[in-house]
């Protein structure tokens, strides 16, 4: 009896293993087909392999989406090269396969999704710099286990959510003066996540300077976390041309869940996030000013 049970277990294990290999094999075969059509510039067939969400999940938009790709790739000679299969996952009864590719002369990925393990649709190529939280916006069903390969910092980044108390922070500004959340308790704190390369960020600086001036007698601290720059670049090159009245601190943008720049985060006296404003517009500046007014009064 024990011998028979052991034989059945071996048979079941072998069957499960072959099932997984079949899923792996079908995903690999179809990702190779997709890549071949892209490299041959057979865009209609390439688009057939893409996730339908890219063209609005409706076939009536598929033709226009294909035409857009054809126009983009008319003068483009870049190709996709499959480097290898990385991981197979299953989430919410959906198979997911992660592939490492080379695209635009850099390390990139594509993710395949299948409901039955036989017919696959794939994401467009994405860079290794893409955060897993951004991928979840594209494919909400993604197994979080894939983050181990794609984004080891996933779940560890500082995130701001309306109604939530902020994570403690301790910055040093460009003059090496320390600014901490502990020292700012009881103050309204306005964070402006920005970059010198971001045209809308630079455009709004004069208007932000006016806000600092308006609230100069109030219990408000304006801090501008800057990414992809250095203290030296800011002091020697940027600020002489673009004076900025905020307290500027240089941060590693990869430590934060910030998807667009500029992003303004307004924090009340109890260190709770009360508003998040993304992007530049005159209306957003007015909204920022009104929010600060509301918190103070």
C-alpha cells in the first residue's frame, strides 16, 4: 500500500511539473513570436500580442493604436532581444510570466498574462527603473512575488496618502542645516517634490516664491525635495538663474512613491497629510494656496 501511495505521489508530482513546463513553454514560444513581429515591423501582428488595455480593451480602438505604433516605428531601427525567462507566477487564477529583454540598448522586461496558460498577452517593454507600484496601475492582478525580481524596494518606499500620518523624516538642506519632522510638529509643512530637469517644476517656482512670501509670518514650513541632482549643481548652476525660496533638500527619488513631478504634499499641524496636488497649472497653485489658508484657519 505504501509503495502504491508513493507511486501515485510521484505520478502527481510529475504531472504537475509537466503542467508548469507547458505553461512556461507556451509563454516562451509566444513572447518569441511577439518579438519577431516587432523586429520585422509587422505591427498589426505585434499588437495582437499586447494586453488589450493598451487600446482601451475595445477592438474599435485597436486599429488606431496600431496606426500610432506604425507611425512611431517608421524611422525607428531598435529591436527587442529576449535574454531569458525569469519567473512564473499565478495570481487570482491568472498565469503571469516575467521575461528579461534588451530594448533601447538597456535592460528591460515584459510580463505575459494568461487565463488558461495557453494564450498569452504581453506588456509593452518597460525599463528596470519602473517601480512595481506603477506596474500595478497597468496590471492590478500582478503577483507581488514578482517584485522580488523587478523592484526590491517595493513596499519599503515612503508613501503619502491623504488622511495618513507621515513617516518621520530627517533631511539636510543644501547648506547642511538639518530639518526633521520632529522639529516641525505643530507647523503646517508643504513639500514640493521636483527636479531641475522638469519644465513645469521650474515654471512654477516664481509662483511658489510668492506663496512663501505670503505666508512668511505664519507657522508654515516650505520644503522642496529635489531628485537627480546635487547640492553643488543647485548652488552653482541652477539657483543663481532660478532663485527658489523653499528649503531645498536633495533626496533619492527611488525612496518615495511619487509618480509625477511636481507633486505637492500638504501636511497639517498634527503631521497628517491633508492634500496631494500633482502637476503644474494656475488652478493647482490656487488650490495649494487655498489649502494652506484652510489649514491655518
